[in-house]
């Protein structure tokens, strides 16, 4: 089973979380893309709260046409199962190539995350 977030990604997410606290206008690139293989949900995570390392921030799309920026519990993501009991997976090939605000803008227009 693939680890939801690698140690390297966790370190980058925490660094982004610290930078976000220090710089209100910080607009990071997504570090990791998570998805349900058969339920249409996707998360592009940019940071982890250094004071609550279960709390991640990013663009969340539950597959209902209303993607939004917000916080999510990593523990909940790890325990979540889609149809047929499949766990959330990490896109092994995803590379964020623009700030999260650009992904959010495109997602609002499309009604889903386009990545």
C-alpha cells in the first residue's frame, strides 16, 4: 500500500504551513494530489498546520461540482474509503505547476479540479 504522503512531501507541506503563517499573501504550489480511485473526490494539498499536524490545507473537491479551498484532517483522509472499500490514493506523477489560487480559479470555472 502506498503511503498517503511521503516524508519529503510532509516536510514541504510543513514548511509551507510555517511560511503561510509568516506571509499572509503566500500562494504555494500544491505539493501532493490525493484522490479516490472510484468516487470522484480529489484533494490538492499545499500545507500542513505546524501547530496541528493533522490539519492540512488545499483545494478540496468531493466530486459534487463545488471545489473549494479549505482544511481537511489527514487522519480522516487516511481512514476514508470510497465505493468498494478502496482507500484514497496519492497521484505518484502529479507535479504542481502553478499556485493553488490558479487551480482554485480553474476548478470553480470547471466545477471540478483540473490537474
